């Protein structure tokens, strides 16, 4: 199976590169290079490239879109992930980028997009149900809950979900999975509020793998949290549609991180390489014509 991963240099992206590299053909896209892997450096908010000959020249698709050719699933992780991001930033990095990814998937007949949504897409509902939703028998937010964001970041994730639902309804995509991710980190958070939303590396890897490999069609919302009873989400649809189960004991996942040895200092040095140099002298083999 061929899987294109956007945002592959990010925290979750590195986990999934490590998870999928041995079992799938992966095509990687990010604004920075991916250490140890061929990748495309690109801004997904850019959907057209104009020739240097002038504005009268025909526009063409940027080369990142070519990476979708022959792909079975796009794992779309790329985004400005700051909950405090300004509206102008999320419009470009989240809303436009997600729309462009879906359009590129349609153009290259990719049947499925897996979208990294966020708990912030339903944050208003969570606060409305709190604190009861953090108890074992309290009300939980189901997969059929409509988006109820509070911040520009949350709105951008809600728009991403609606975008995918629209593409599926129009039969332009066979399936779209919005993963409302809680709080992902390698270690169990000390803050109780983040602990309620936590998903560990093992669960994140297996959850997204099932989003990629499971057999289903249509639009679906699933939740990305580990097995703590204090999570405010109902995982029944998530477990059923994906044939997935989170770990029974969340403490068993602490430091269980396949990508924890990733050399971040090398990544920082890579980021200093100028973009124009990369555009001219690095081209992934899967885009070469020879």
C-alpha cells in the first residue's frame, strides 16, 4: 500500500514514518526535510505555481501534488498545531492546506484521506459537559457530535472535518476519517486536564495504522485518546469501525516511543537549509521520470 504523509517531520509524523516505513511505501511531505528519508519540501497552502515567463503563462500544480499519484491513502497531519494560532495563520496552514490536499487526492484518484483533527473541534461541548464527562459513568462526546469549536484553531479543524464530509457526500472521495486527537505526548502528562485527553505513542501509532488499513467507506469521526476512563469521549464507534482497542493501562505506554531517538538537533540544522536550494537540487525518486 502507498501512503502519502503530510506533516511528516512533526511529532506525530515522525511516529508514523517509523510505524509504516517497513510495511508500506511512504511518500513524505513537509516544510522541512525528513531525516533519513526522501521527501518533498512544500507549502500545502500553495495549489498553483506560475511560470517565470509572466502572469500570462499557464499555471501548473506544484510538485507536492504529484506525490499523490498512485497513492492509496493520504495521512494529512500537516497544520499549524498551536491552539493559540491566529486566524490568518490557520486560514493558510490549516483550512487552505486541507482543501488543497483533498483536491489533490481527488485529482489523483486517492480513495481515502485520514485527517488529523483535534479535540478543539468539540471543545465547547466538552466544557459544557465538564466536569461530569471526566468521570467513569458521566456523559461522553460521541462520534456523531457536530463540531463545536471555540478558537480559530478549533474552527480550522472543524472546517477540515466539514471539507472531508462534503467531498465524500459529493462522491469525490470514497472515505474520509477525521481523527479528533486529544493530547499526544511521549510521557503521561502531570496536568490532570491534559491527562484526561492523553494518547500515548503506542495507541497513536496503532490508531492511525487502523485508519489507513481498515476496510470501510464514507465519512467517519474517530477519537484519539488512550484507555483512561476520564477521557470525555465515547470510543465505541472508533473501536468498532477500526477494529481497534486502546491500551487497557495508560501507564504502560510511558516512554514507549519508537521515534524517541529521532535526532532533533540534526532536524534543526536541516531547517537552516534554504528552501530554494532544496527545490532545485533535491527531487524524490518517486517523482523522477528516469
